[in-house]
C-alpha cells in the first residue's frame, strides 16, 4: 500500500526511491519536512536513519534511530539499522547487541542474522556463530510466504499473519515450521488450545526438532499443564544431559509442579556450567520467592545484578518483593543503567519500575511518579490496547447477557458446585481473599487459571466460521454445548486441585465473562474483590504485569477501565441477583472476622479459625502480593495513593467524580 503523509503532501515511496538512487541529501530534505509536521512518524524516522547512514552521517543516524526506538521500542528494523551503524564504525560488541535484539523481535531478518554471525566471528565466539549460521540456514529454507508472515508477526499484524500461515498449511499440512509460526500467533492471541494441538502435531512429525519441542513446552505451560510440560522437558534433557538450556528448562517445569528442591538443584547445576548467568540466578530467585524463602531469593537477585548490571529483571524482582528497600549504591547503579543507551527496551522498563519503587520508599514521590510514568510509557508504546474497543465489548456483553437469557437456560449447564471464582481488577485484594479461603480445610487454592479466557477466545473465533462472534454467540448456544463446556472446565482444571471438594479460580479478568461462567457452571460461587477506585487504579499503574493487563500502562486508560468494570458488575447484579458476592478490601482490613464469616457463609462453608490466621498457611503464592499475604493484615496500603495525588488528574477525570469520592 502506498505510504503517504497527507499533512505534507509528500509521498514516502518517492523518498524511498531517492534513497535507492543515492540522492540522500534530497531524501533528507523531504524527510525533514515530513518530520516537522509528523515528528512521530516511525517510517519517516526509519528512512531518515537509513539515509543518514548511507550518506556517512553516523552521529545523525544514531540520533534518528534512538528517537525511533523511543517511539517504537519493538521496531525490529530500527535495531537492525542500529547494528549496521555500529558495524560500519567497527564497534562489534555494540553491533552484536543491536542485531541480537533485532532477531529477538523479528527472527525473519536475514540481514541481522548475517550481521550477528560476522560480529560473533570477529569477537571469537565460534560456537555461537555456528548456532547463528544454522538459524540463518533454517530461515533461508523457509518459503517466502512464511517469511512474510514472520514480518507481519513482528509488526503485530497477527490476523494477517494467521491468514498467510493457514493458507500455506492447507497446501502443506505437515510443514513443521509453519505449524510453529501459527502456534506462536495463537499464543499471542491467547488461543492456547490451538497452539497446543499444532505443536503436539509438530513434535509427532519431527520428534528430534528441538525448537518445536521447546515451543510445545511453552504452550503446555500456557495451558498450565505443568506435568506434561515437565515430561517434554525431561525428554529434551535426556537427549543432551549436559545442555545448560535443557537443564534450566527442566528446572522451570519442576518449579511449576511444586518440586522446588529438585528445581533448585538443577538451577545450581546450571550455574556451575554457566557461572553468574543472570537469567538463571533470577529464575532461581523466583522459585525461592514462590516457596517462601525470601532472604535467599534476595541473594539470588543481588547476585544477578552484580554479574550482569544491565539485566533489569533482577532489579525489578527485588522491587516486586514489595518489602525490599534499595541501598544508595543500588540506586546509583540503577540510575547509571537507566542512562545506558545500549540497554534493551524491556531491561529499561524493569529498571524504571525498580527506580520508581526505590524513590517511593524514600518518600520522593514526584521523582518516583516520573519513573512509573516512563516505565509505563515504554510498555504502552508496544501495546495495541484500545480503551474504546474494550468499552464496546463490555456494552456488547450487557446487550447479550440479559435476565431473559439466564432464565431460558436456568435448567442447563454443568451442575458441579466445585469452583469458587475470585475476580475483579488486579491489585484489589484478590490474593488475600484466596489465601483466606485456601486456609479452609475444604478449599484448594490453585492459580490464575486461563480456562475461561481460553473458552471465550474459542467462542470468539467462531465468527470466522460464519457464526456469531463472542459474546453474541452466548445467546445461540444450545443446552448440550453449555453443559459440555462446564464439564470440560471441571475436567481440565482437575490437575490443579488437591482432594478438597472446592477450589479457587483467581483469574481477575474473569469478571468480563461472568455471563459465560453462570451459563456453563450455574452453581459456581463468584466473589468480586473490590478496592476503592483511586487506590486500586494507582496500584495497578505501579505494578508491571507480566501480561494480560494492558489497560494499566496509562492513567486515563486504567481509570476508564475501572469505570467500565463497575458498570459491568452493576449489570451482573441486575441480571443475576444474589449470584455475586462483593467484598471490599477496606472492609476486610477493618473487620477481618466479620468479612471472613460473610464469605464462608456465601460459599456454604463452616467457619474455621484457620481462615483468620491465613498468614500461617503454607502454600506457594505466585502473584505480586506473595510476601504481603504471608503477614497479618495491615492498613498501610489503604491511603497510599494520596502521596501521588498531585499527579493523578488524568485518572480522576477518567473515573468521574462519584468513583473518586469513594476513595
């Protein structure tokens, strides 16, 4: 498609022609005019970088590419161009870093692979160069349509990439690389069951394909089939017992299945083979943290920062303990890295969030908020989140899920009463409620289970088969389908449970799908974990979520999301009266026993004193609140948001006066 910038009347394809013909000065004049009117045009900045490099202006090219990376951190060709600039200047280390980042973002960049191989050879890293050469040969062997699909994935044009992959697989149904690519797209879209099926088939076609098996392990983990993932990881380790990557992969799966001592033993073996590896040290720290061994986790994270000062996740992991306070020396080292122009984008995100927490602990709230804003801004630049589209989806849910719909299906669904759903917004106190309920002898705590979200995605994709999309299809499901979906949920989640008659599903985003839940599992209990608007939203803004909470990167977005959440919950109360128990975090803080009795009564559970001493319950907790729920209840967090009030006007405007007044 022709690329134009209407405000200038200049055609970027004409600029490209000038660059190809070597008319760099003329191209740069055109680009300067375009960028004066559209300073954030990523394509114009990319062409400016290229023209400056070809024209011999290395410093100017670096300035252009830095600006481009600030606007679009995931622009793979920006990192490739940066690699070319450093290569031309003879800086092999910097070139290698840039090429590696480019390939991570877009494995289909042949020029980056060639550049990476040359840099590795020049630096004497022969074994790594051989591995990169093998990767290049695999890429060159791919059909052009799959390379094009890889480029579309790198641009986050997932639906277009999916169309290309599916068309190719229709003619080549056993092409493993096409299966891997389509599975990657499915995972990015949250359709984990499709990804699992594709990759299970791929490893059957090519049992010795290591990359396919590692992808399969990832898909199994996404579906929280941890035992199956461990089986696959052990197959890899058996094939190459001394391979540190396979040992680490196996350790991660052991960690997920709760076999922490075996996992830690393997991590230590990896660290003997690869001393000081920051990734392994940090992952070991995660295992220790989840298992409640906080002081040892701190030491592992510390060691990671010392061995690789650029590894941002280690600093953030310390901050994410919530109870850790950075020293002056650590603060200085983080500030130094934040200014490091060679720092990877995600490392920069991590360090900004860690700096924000460090300054918050020092009561320097203005500086802290600046770092939170910068870290969130970097994440938002990578996101396609659309607040209006989310609002429209909520409105569609309200139109479809009427009282009449539930009345029509009142005798349908799977009758099991096992699940207790705790849902709402993240950082609203759901982990505390889970810990309280999990302390009861009749309740198993599990995880944030993906099953309901996966089912909603499965139903959403029916639109491609000329059926109604989601949520409209909820009004067209028949009794047999509804019952089958409920039965499948109970069966598929059984692997996460113990022997207790009830279990908890704590996926917060399930609040969007209460209609689906009550259709397929009419006897399920649902608890809405609610926290006052300002406290909840700011806490979400301050938390760097691994995935699934893209609304949290912007104060206006998170305020609107909270507003829409409250509105949707009001709808569920109207069409499903008495079916959802609202538990306000502030009420739990003020009257723990009263709220515990209220929750247990709603769940038809007898009172047990252990629920009041939830902090004594020994279990693995994987959420950001893991350290807090191992302590008695405290009021410290209730009004913390007020420290940041001078900077929260966009949040207040999005929430509206009534919600702001509620705190």
